[in-house]
C-alpha cells in the first residue's frame, strides 16, 4: 500500500465538491441577490428618469443631438 495515502487522479475532488460542505445552491442564492439588486437599481432609475426636470433635460439633449 502507498504510504503517502494520496488519492488517485480518479478520486480527487474539487474543494466545492468536498464532502461535508453545505454549499449546494450557493450560486442560485448569489444569482437571486444580484437579480434583486438589479431590479432595485432599475426601479431607482425609472423613478429618477420619470421626474419632470430630468425628463426635460434628457429631451433637450436628444433634441440638440438630432438637430445637427
């Protein structure tokens, strides 16, 4: 028997697949957090861009850009 007790190439596992770790679903949780943050940011942008002052500023920029 091998005295080093090293696993063969066929039995090596990545750290994420190590037995005893409770990381199942971690990518899904991270995706959910990022998606929630993106929705919140989109809502904030809609709120800002739909205000009267910002809308007039943006429309003025568009009109000026299209008048060339």
